[in-house]
C-alpha cells in the first residue's frame, strides 16, 4: 500500500459514517454471498455484531465531539 505522508484530509470523517461504509462493504463482500450457508444462530450473531459496531461508532463520535467542543461548550455537559 502506498500512503502519501503529506496527505491532509479537508475534514475529519464522521466515525459513524466510516463504520457504516465498512460494515456495508463487509456485508456485500463476505456475508451476503455466504447467507445460504449460515443458520439462524449465525445470522443472529452477525446482527448482534453489527449492532455492537454501530454502538461503538456512535460512542466514539460522541466522545470525539466532546473533546473537540470542550466540556463547557457542550449543551449536554453537567459542568
């Protein structure tokens, strides 16, 4: 892989959007072609993993926004 060390993204990507794109890719590339081989327990496990990944991304985005805005400026802050 060739990574340009001088690359500067114009803005920080949203963690939830990045996770959604990654999950969509994995689903289309690896899970969907194998669905006929998966039983109900496997499908439920895949669904639970997806829910956990979405929750992790949501929490990561919220944490980053807290750090970015500062605790005083955040309307949800108890400070």
